[in-house]
C-alpha cells in the first residue's frame, strides 16, 4: 500500500515535470471518446479538418505560448490577424503583386506586436491591460482600412496562395470523399519545431524562461529583459501575420470580425497545454496539444450533431479541468 | 586602520544622494569597501541599504555623488555593466530562477554558445560539466546539474549563487540578506562560503538588518539609518549589542 502511494507520488512529480503529458492524455481521451460516439469522426475528412484548422490557430499559439513563458500575454492577436488580412487583400486589390503584399502584411503585424511590447516594457503596464487596449484599437484599424465591410480577392489564385496554404490534392484525392489536408499543417509543424529548438537550445530561449521565471534575477544576471520581451511580442505579431496570410490564401476574403475570440482560444490552448500564466513554465509541444484538443472538441461536437454553441461550454470545462489538474500536479508535497 | 591603507579600495562611493519622488532614500552617504574585506552593511528596514546596493549594481542611478571602482571613477548604468566590472549580487529572491536548472542558472547571461546565423546555440554538455566542476571546486556538491534550483534548500541555493560569483571571477560579491531565511546549520555553511570567497581574494558586502548574522565574518561594519550613514566601525571596535542598539536607534554614536 505504501509503495503504491510512493509510486503515485513519483508519477505525479513526473507528470508535473512535463505538463504536456497531461494535455496529451486528455487529447487521447477526447479523441477516443469521439471515435466511439461520433459517426464519421475517424475519417480522413474529419481528421484533416482538425489538423488544417488547428494548424492556422496553432501558429498563433506558438507565439502566445512563448509570450506566456516570458510572463506576458497578447490579447490583440485576433484583431492583429484581421488587420494583416485586410492589408494583404487591399494591397493586392490595389494592384500590388502577391509577394510584396504578403511581406507588407507580415511587416505590419510584426510592428503591431512590437507596439504591444514597447508599451509594456516602457510603461510597465501589465500586458493584460495593454493588449486589451490594443485589441480594441487594432480592431478599429481593421474596420477603418476595410471600411467596415468585406474585402475579397477576385483574381485567379496566384501560386503564392498554394505555397502558403494550398490543398494537398495528391493526398486528398486518395480518399473518398476527398479529405482536406492543407499545406498549413506543414508550416505549423515547421514553425513549432523551430521555435521549440529556439526555446530549449538557444541563449535567447534560456532568457525567455529566465525573464518569465524570475525577472529580477534575470535582470541581475545581465539578461536584457526588455529586449527579450520586445522580441517575443514582435514574434507573436509575426506569427499572427503568418496565420493571417495563410488563412487568407485559403479563403481569399476577410471580414471585419475575422479572428475575434482567437486570443482567448490561444490563451486557453496554452494553459491546457501546461503553460503557466505566472510565467517561466511551458512547452510549445504542450500548447500545440492544447490547440489540437480544442479543435478536436469542436469538430467532434459538430459531427455528433451537438449545437456548436455547446463547444464553448465544453472547451471552458476542459480548460478548468486542465488548470486544476496542473495546479494539483505542481503543488509541493 | 589596518594595513589596507596603501591599497586602492575596491569600491568607494562618495556623497551619494538618491530621491524617490519626495522621499529621500539616501542623503549624502559615503561607503568604502577595501580589498579582500568582508564589509557588513547594516540598518533597519528602510535605512537605505538596498538603495545603496542597487546604485552599485546599476539598477538605480544616483541623483548626486561619485562612484570609484578600483580607483577609477565610474558610471554604472545597468546590471550588465556592473557585472562586466566584476560586481556580482546574490539576492535572497533575485539570485536564481527556481524553475530553471542549476546549469542554466549558473550560466544565465553568459551562456556558452555557438553563433549560427542570428542564434546562439547552447553548449549544454560543456556547461553541465563546468557547472559541476566549478561548484565542486569551491566545496559545493550537487546531485545533478540539470536539477531544478527550486528543489534545493535555501542554503544550497545561496551556495550556488556564491559559487557562480567565484567561478566567474567577481571582484566584489554583494550578499543581500543571505542568511535571513536559513536554519542555523545552513547559515553556518553560507558564512563558510563567504569566508571562502574572501580567501580567494574577493571583497564582500554582506547586507543584513541583524548584526548577529554577520558578526562572525565581518571585518568592518557600516551602519545606515534613515538614509544617512551613522558610521563605519572596524571589527572589535564595538560589541554585538552596541551595533544592534545603533541599528535600532536606541543609542547615538
């Protein structure tokens, strides 16, 4: 009996050391649940939808997770996404070639991210408040430049769109009915992998963890705390821009509400994946499991014929359970 | 005066004034630390100890006053600059990142890395080996360099911060209330590491609000109260009780 409790305790510490395992287990549980209960869930069509949608949001989650590890967050990513899509669409509609239009969109979204970072590091206002403000402000910019209405790209799809987020037809045609695997999945895996390496294996990554774990200690050891935060804010902006142009390359239109609520999805995915709001803890792998879990939930519930409104209630419950679970695991003693 | 008079002090701060809004944190304080000296900086809460130290480590800039490091007038604009000069600070809470490994803490801010493109790739194996060796060299045994600092005891954490300062060739080690949260046995260890640092040629500033924590190791005491310096006293000049009374303001010198 005693050895059992010790084993359980060891297991708890082991899980606490790698919170993404909790997200993985929850994901597998949800996956198995839908495989059993929802018709058409275990099909190439449903799986490809989950991966395709999760990958776009996942690129933003990568940035959000890094920011939260650094002890900050960005609630303006959804609005930033809309701004970047409008910039991309309107510049092309004004006659610019797709590539410079894309670069302009990425530049602007990076700048919007950097503005968040500048305000936070120069004023000391918590990023929650700062980016709540810029969330509204950037949404206003999106509405203003889009004149409050849709922007649509009506020319034939340029090759750039296929590179950004084309359907992988050679794979999709193998299935009947055809699946919906898209290039965005590869871009997401590439970005998540590269940023994981940056976080775990580079000096910059070391500084990100230090800044979020104990800002004072990082400062005392000569880590350029403000610069680190600024770079992570800018990176989050850049990743939001990448997600934006990829989504636009698929849909070729953007509306003023594009991306609304995505900031919460990104924060929720990170928290479910074991990233702590207090900073200094988390992995991109865990946060990616988080977004995969949320996307699986949404698709699974749709396939079960559950009204889509229920999704938020279930997602909220999963979020709470993850936080309670991770808090329990990381508790001392 | 001791035989140190011919040598240039490691640090000499002159007439330091610092205001925060309407509050005068330091009102013309002089402060000198000789070479290979353990200087206790004593004072009650709010006496100005931490402001003085934060000026020395580049967190605050003084409104007035001059700082000399090894005889040279200096301006210390950031902790990074302070560290480049050889000033290392071990804070009670600010020394280490508890969520990170011993190695990552040991090399924080001076990681061994290979630059490829814009990124500095960490040489973890080399840093792990060096951390273990460096800590063993100053008499500190660790279980594993990849262990999280948060799992260590308070004394172990202090010892790692001190070991780090020793390894990176600090000239001046600032210990901020290093023993205030420690058990008796652990306090003794930290005091041992402090003397160890002195033997290796370092100067040490030992900050405390309680003279009993430093009486055994300090060569001299500087006492602050309400932003002013009460005085600097050599070892043996005053008893423990005298010093405690001066800190508390029960007695004027």
